[in-house]
C-alpha cells in the first residue's frame, strides 16, 4: 500500500479564525492534519514559510466562464479561468450556468461538467441560472439541490437578453428553493427604469460610457433590493443579493436582517477600487459593468459595510470579454458587454487596499475571501479555513512585497486589463490545492483536469409551513 505523502509548512503566521499566530501546518495527503508547533516532525516535504502569512485558499463564488452574453462569449474557460484563479490564490470557484432555451434545469450542471472535464485546475461548482420559469423548471429545483447545486440565480433585468424573471415567478422559484433547501441569488436592478433611461439617452445622442452608469442609477438598484426584501418577507426564503453597489442597499439589508429576514449581500472587487470617473476616460468601456461603478462616497460606504459585517463577502464577478467584444460598445454604451475580468485580482487587492491600508483586519480579510463564502455556499465541510480536517487549500503570502498589477503581471486571458498600473503591497508566493503545490513563485505546476466538482449542501433552517 502506497504511503500517504506528508507536507509540513513551517514558521508561518497562520490566520485561523480570529487568531494570527506563529504555527506549523501538517498536511497528510489532501487534508490538513494538524496546526501546532511541529518542529520535530519529519515530513516527506518541508516548506519554510518564514516571514509569510499562511491563509486558507480563496473561495470565489461569482464567476462567468464560457458565458454567452450580449453577442459574445467570455474568454475564460475552465483552463484559462482556473489558471488565472490559481495565480490569484483562488482554490475553489462557483460558476454560473444559464438555462438554454428549451433546456432542462438539470442540464446546466451537466454542461459545466463537460466544460470542466480535462481542463479545471482547481475545484469548482455550479449555480444554475433560471431563464424559463416553467412548471417543468420549478419541478427540477429539488433535483439540482440533490445534485449539489443548491444556489440558483435569477436576473431582474436584461429582458432583451432573455434573462429577466418577473417578480411573480421569482416568488414561485424562491418558495420552491426554500422547501428544497436552496438559496436564491438575485441580480437586483429595476429593468423598467433602465430600459426607459437607455432609450431616452440613446435617442438624445448620449452614448459615451459614462451614460451606462447614468442609465442605471442607484435608485434602480435600491428599488430592486426593496422588492427582494419583500419577497423574503412573504416566503421566508433566503435571498442573496449579488454585486451590491449602493450605500442605501447596505442599510436596507441591515434593517431586513434585524427584522429576522434571511437576506444577504456581497459586493465585488471593482466597486472597492474604481469609481464612475473611470467611465469618463477615453477607454471607459473597460469599466462598463452592471450594476455600474459608483461615486467615491458610495465606495467608502462599501468598505465600511465590509468592515462592520453589514456586507458579508467580496467576489470578483469575473466576466472576461475580449477587447474586440468590448469595442463593439465604443460608439454606444448599451452595446458593450457588461463585465470586468477580475478572478485573479481579488485577494491581492483586498489585502493591499484593505489590510495594508487599515480598512480591514487580517481575520476579517480571510472571512471575506474564504471563510464566509465557503459557509454561505455549502463548502464548510471541506473549504474556507485552515482547521484540521479541511482540504489543504493554502496560500503562502508575502505581506511586504511590492509590485505593480497590470496586463504584464497578471495571467488572465483577455488581451486587456482593467486593473492596470495599480501599486500593490503583498504578493502570493505559493498556492496549494488539496495538498498539491499548484503555484510556486509564479509558476503553475497543476495538471489539467485535476479540479473536482464541488457537491454543496447549504446549512439552512428546516422549513416550516407558511
């Protein structure tokens, strides 16, 4: 019988829960076996982490691989996307899978398993996206929950793209998810407001990138968030607001939770480092995303919400479209694919702009990028912390290193970068995934196809009759 490989990570500053202490980590096979002072242990492999932080691998629950949207397809597939993720310290991702016209809901999982086969470098899961709220689709909700994909997304906008779900159907979906043990993820923007604004602006010749933001004002987002809160109030189901970018939204979510409603929100990396002034630049199409970038005051509020817990986590919302595709919106903002490539940047940005600048503590930083995403999305048996028994998904991080983030130093697939010429403090040195060293000083050592499907089960209250 082959001996199980052991690896010892020595002398690092380990972030475990609320503690940051000098410890060693013993890995046996794919799992963390012990966290202690283990200087006398003789492992098969020894890694010296002197001067480094030892962090759990990041969990990114909001990425769009092979995403068909606005006359194009995102350029991150399960190889290029997970390659960039690994370089960014991400060891688990969850990808969105849109229900195709006439297709079953279960096919959303099958399609992603086919896309990932032989390509994925890290572990991955699926969020089915409902586009056709038929009785057949509703009947399949318990099936996808049993298949380990209990988090379903719906859009409250993008009617012209065939994605929008009406409120009456959102309620039916949420009721089914609640009974099945699932969670509804919502892109919360009011479609009527947006369609009206886009039409009037284009007619008036207001076509530059900044008018993308003006066409999707904060109130369009707030109005949709209020409707989501009302849905949670009526059904008792759990709603997760994706990519929230409003200051009033923070307070709406906080009040809803104080009322006892199960409503949670995330924000995204780009809202924390860019403002709507980027859209006024000559290359402003780089920063067209939805919801749009907001003002400096909103950005400040988002940081405050992350610090005090009113916003639960941060994801990348990686939507990597080619420069040629983005250029299709150079003449009018409504034809530019909405999205920013960012799967690799999140951990580094949050450390540099958050921990390094005193906005976040180290434990809070780890909660935002790893522990909370794993907990909320059904990965806590395996992922999210450095506790013994967890998968040995580990990032060794140099907190003092300084470098410039940009197209030349990133590994994402697009031939352009939104995160360009940004001075960063802190750098990823090594990344382990289930005990395998997959990134070593900038070199990828991972084998294609080693990533596994993440079967997820949510920790939700047992439903009672309503």
